[in-house]
C-alpha cells in the first residue's frame, strides 16, 4: 500500500509502473467510490504507461476532510501532482465526479497535465434535488446506482455495486453530489486546449449522451460512444474502454 501526506492527511494511491515509463494515466473515481472502480484499467494499461489510481480525501483508504466543491478537489489534486512528480505526458482519466475534477483541472491548472480522458461527465452535472435532500437526512436510495447501469448489465455486477454503495457514509455521498450539482464549466470549455478523449455510454441515464456531445465542442477532442453501456462503462465494458484509451494515447 502507498500513501502520501497532503494537507496533513494520508492519501492512498495504487501505482503500477512499467520497466520504462513513457507517460502516466492518473485515474480519478466518482462520487462515493474509490480507486477499486479502475481495477480493469490498471490491469491492462496502454503500453509504456504508468497507471495511478488514488482515493480522494475521505474516500476509501484516504484520510482528510470532505471537499465541498469541485474546485476544492482540483486544488487538492494540484498539490498531489506537485509532490508526486509523475512521468509526463500525464493524462487525467476521470469518471463522473472525477470527470468534473479533470475538466476543472484542465481549465484552471493546465500546466500540471497534458490531456484529459472524460468518462460519464459533463460541463454541468445537476443532481436530483430529492436525492440531495434525502442524503442530507442520512437516507441512501440504492435505485440511484441501479439505474446507473445499462439494463442488459449482469445483475450480479449491479448487485455488488449497490452493496458497496450502501456501505458508504451518506454524508460523504451528499458532499460529493452537492459538489457535482454546483459544478458549471459550460462557459469555460472553449478555454481547454489540451487533447481530450470523451467516452460516453449510450445507455447512461445519469449523464445522458447530450452532455458528452457538449464536451465534444472542446477544440482538440475525440468522442467515443459505447453501445449497451451505462454510466459505469469502465466496469460494464472494460475491454472496449481499454481499447479506446489505448488507441487515443497511441496517436499522441
């Protein structure tokens, strides 16, 4: 296990290095989750790339206080990158809330990274008000995770995701989703100049395809749509996601 101290808290990360690293993929999980959601990507990295998946503050095995905004998460990530000094080029690969963090970093901390890979993200990520209200009262609705998967997804996979989700503190999920709800980078997309890969699940009901199409207005972006995948496309269709990532990075 690997830890690094950021802002007085131990932050957990998993790092896989090839014999000779020609770049780094840094994986950022979504609301309420942790580094384990990237298991299929870490086990099949693009040739020559290091892979690092971290637990954001107060998530998984990481200590720290709850971040209250996407800007707070991005400021934390900038400090993490300053201390880690990872091999360049460095690409952020973010899912859902992690996608918002990656977009914000690309807009406001562009010197720290060389590109972004966005899965299930959008320039705005509004959350159902009723869900936020329930979470503020300590109530978790498992239906939120069930609908995040495409209807044809293996039911056992969905069951395991729901079980993991129900073990997370409602307070943590509330702060994460409230950060997503307040996020708005629609006016800043034109300022993102670095390469961007946008991966969308055609069956995504949490961030529908229209959000990915809006992100595709980023000047140097590529949009890939995966059939029969929902919001968790990297878990539902890992081989296809891994191929898309490898093809994108091979052209860089």
